[in-house]
C-alpha cells in the first residue's frame, strides 16, 4: 500500500513516513508520532491492515494533542486510543460504503 506522504490535523501538516523495521522492533512500537517535528512514522513491514491501524492510532494521538486534551495517564491513553483505532478499522471494514460516504460528506 502506498500511503500519502502527509496528512493534515487542523492547521498542522504531518509528514507520514515509513519507519525502519529494526528500529521499530527495537522500540517495540508499530508507529510513533513527534508532533514537534510534525512526523508520523509507521512500520511498513507489517500487514497493510496493521499499518492502517497504526496510522489511525497516531492520528488519534494528534487529535488529542491538537485539542490539548490530556488523559492524564499514558497507559490509559494508549488503551483508549487503541480501542478507538481498532473500532474505527473494524467499522471501516464492515461499512465501506458508509465510510466512503462519511469521507465525502465532511468535505461538503
Ligand atoms: Zn500510542
């Protein structure tokens, strides 16, 4: 899967780049985001559905950062974000038509 090279969260444009497999394994992460550097990395060595989940996960982190919402507990934040990312992936898969329509509707 060829992903776009960037995405936008509010006024912020984030670069979306592949992350070296060995580095991501060493960090025990599938992705990471540095909001200050405006970069999101994902491990392109994983299955495409895992890459999608990882990108959504990092986007949700960015949404919270942009909204200046602090969950207050990093472990709890990770759990909440993973639940939402997993749910959105499942929803998008099970409701492809509605997912596309939602994407079109928010542009109107
Ligand atoms: Zn996370």
